[in-house]
C-alpha cells in the first residue's frame, strides 16, 4: 500500500508503534514482485486494495513460490467482492479480512466477521470505533434503513488543523465524524457499506448508486475490476456506463450478458441496469491503488459519445 494513503499510513502507528511489527515496502505494486517478496521475507500479513488482491490471485505461481507464512490478507479502501475474496483465499492459502475506514478521520473500525454479500463488512469492533447510521438531520435511523455512516473512537482525530470549515463539514457534536458514506446496520448489527453519498447517477431524476451496481457486477466470475460512471445524455441527463476489465483468456462479455446476469442472477432492478459497456485491459488506477474514477469517467464519456442505444464500447 502507498504510505501516502490513509490505509497505508495506518501501518506506521498500528503495525510499528502498537504491535512492534516490521513493514516490508515496495516502490510500486507489481503482482510478481509482491509474491516474490512474500516468499523472501515471510510476512504474516499482506495488505492491499481489492484490485491488487484480485491481480495477485490471478498471477501464475512461480516454481519456488512459498506463501505459507501468511496468516491473513487484509483488504480495505474499496468494497471487496465475494469472488475476489474466495479466489485470494484459495490462491494464498489464508483467510481474507476486510476493514472499513475513511481518509478523513474514521480510521479505522474493523469488521470482526464476514466478507460476503449477506454479512457486508461484518460486525464493527466497538473497541476500535462506535458506528451509527443517521438521516439528513443527524438522527439515528432504525436497523435496516440506509443513511450516512458516522463513527467515533480513540483513533478519530479531534479536528482539522486551522480549518474550521472542514470541522463544520465533517465533524458532528459529541465527537462523531461524518464519513460521507452511505450504509446500513442490519438486524444482526453487521455494517453494509452502500457507496459514497455524492456518487450517484441521475437518470431522468432517478438516483442510482454506482456502488450497488458495481457490487453485483463484481460477482461475475470473469470480471476483474469494475467502475460504473455517469455519461451525459440529452434526454435523461445521465446514463450509467459500466467499465470493466476481465480475467485473461475469457471471452469478451457483451452488454446483454452483463445486464442478463445482473437481472436474472443478482436480482437487480431493471431501472438500475447499465446502458453502456466499456471493456478495458485494465482500469486506470489512482496513486492509492484504487480505480481512478475521474480518468475512468473521461474514457467512458469519450467511448460512449458515438454510441446510440444499448451499445458496447471497447
């Protein structure tokens, strides 16, 4: 992980200061190099974002590869799909743990149980941070209802330095931090993260959560990465474009195959289905290792401009 990211920087005070661990760092992410480093340095834990973990799980094994030292693979910074979690666990021979946090003060509350669609990120650990789901007025909502995720804990920064406007935007009375993420707590107390509040596609006034659609597309066994982004439309204002990369050697998916999978196997409402598809060898990444939505959106807009209806860009 990049040490400049909030996820990566957690290692400095959690792994080193608190646990006394040794960190093994690479200049940049490369699947082959990462696996060689596991063999050479024998780490107990491997940290990465879902895109990195998916690429590690698909990388061919070297004759001298040895990942037996790993006790766990830790994923954060983006939603982890069931497919990626299962593949990574099989490939590296250890459990996969997902952690939820944010870069502006929620770091970090970890889930003790669950990585599947049913369990969400699991049950938040109260010793790390308290979690609540609130409405637009900041009032807690009942279990099962979506709202904004707020967090408060010993790792939550008290304020922004010399920036009262940021405190007003992200801090709430009582020491709570507004995450800007949409989520819910189910009847078992498990946290389900539903995406960023401001990241929506407005199709004819109907608001679609890209994160929800991405979560379902990522369950397809040949999809490696996915980002759903808005493209402008003269009639409806915006339409959704699904940008995907596929596992090497798999037949190219069509838009009809994607929407059929979403509707028939994942139960997604028809009005939430993507109307454009862009296939890329790899989705562009930001320095944090996550998919760069700005660049992906630019590509999607360029490739969808000449398309008329239910088309596929490539």
